[in-house]
């Protein structure tokens, strides 16, 4: 299966400058455990998970903190790449 075969047409996303509070609200509203974090050109920068949010808040970062301070970076894949070949860079 290719990455394109796994892609969602219009995923819910956050930007790196959005607040953790906004991300928490999106996750709560849409029952998500993770959000893709994208730049202004909608290129994937990383992921923000519920665990990332919890760790950020436990470490003393507040709800106004930018998502970019708490997200995990990932390597980029092309839509024709194999989904099984995906890689994480925590």
C-alpha cells in the first residue's frame, strides 16, 4: 500500500505557532489522539500526540505554548512511497 492509499483528503491539522489549548480543543472535538502539524504550505512538519500534550503540561509548559515546542518531528514521505517504509524521528 502506498502513502497515498492511506491519506485522508482533508485532515484536521495544527500549525507550529498554534497554541496547545487550540490543539487540545481540536483533539477533543474530533476525538483525535494525534494531530499532523503543517506549515503554511501544508507540508508536514511533525505530529502532536495526546502524550506530547500531557508531557508538555507536566513539564510546566502552559496552554498558550506553541504546538511547535511540544510536537515530534518526522521524516517526509512522498505520496508514492510505501506506507510500510514510513519512518519516525522522535
